[in-house]
C-alpha cells in the first residue's frame, strides 16, 4: 500500500496543496489564491470563509493511487482501512457506493494494473449514473498507467491535467 503525505500551506496570498509519495516526490498539487485585505499600512487581513473555500477548491479533485477500489480484491480488509469484517457475508457494501456519495466532486483513480487499473472500471462505471444526475460532464475517471504501484511521469502529467481542469 502506498503511503501518501498531504500538505496544506495557507500562505499570505493563497492555498497550496501538495501530495507526496513515500520518496517525498510530489505526486499531486493544487493552488488557489484568495483576497488580501489591507486595513492600514503594514497590515494584512483575510476572510476566513474565503480561505476555507480556497482550501475546498484545491482539495476538490480526489486522486487515488491505492491498491484498487474493489473491497473483494484489494487490501481494504487491512486494520488501517475497514478491517476483516468486510470479508464476511454480511458486509454487502462496495466501492461504487462510496464513489456515488462523492458526486459531483471530481475523482480520478490512478491504476497500475496490479490490484487496480482496468479491474476497477466496473466500480467507476457503476457510479457514473449518479454523476450524470448533475449538470455537465461527469468528473469521474480512471487512468491506468500499467506500471504497478508507482506513479510514473505519465501519471504525474495526468494528475496535473486533472487538477488544472477541476481545481
């Protein structure tokens, strides 16, 4: 399982979000400016609501590079996720339901074709009808880079494009 670090920097002029992998390489980023208010010389103030909206804007696009989204073929039974109860017959939930709850927020699944990738498409496809209830093009996607559990340069470019389009 990939471990990621999400950092949020609330600067003087805007919000920067960076997502780092285990090697401290940037695998996702976003930036949004907010208004500066100058009540008197040498002072700067900000509207807290605008800062929060700025933060929401850059976090809107969810980027996933975990070990797949199907609860039956991934590591979702690990104790740091849902636990072994998801292997029981009484557990009837699946990931397309969670994706539907995310709608209409943008969601991009990155896959490397190990436990994820093309095998995850049915979950994306099952959530699409909910996304289509909202106006505009559904902002739900899958990019399979076919290179295992890494985030190669091609995937980094796709992440950047996703953030540029939806943040």
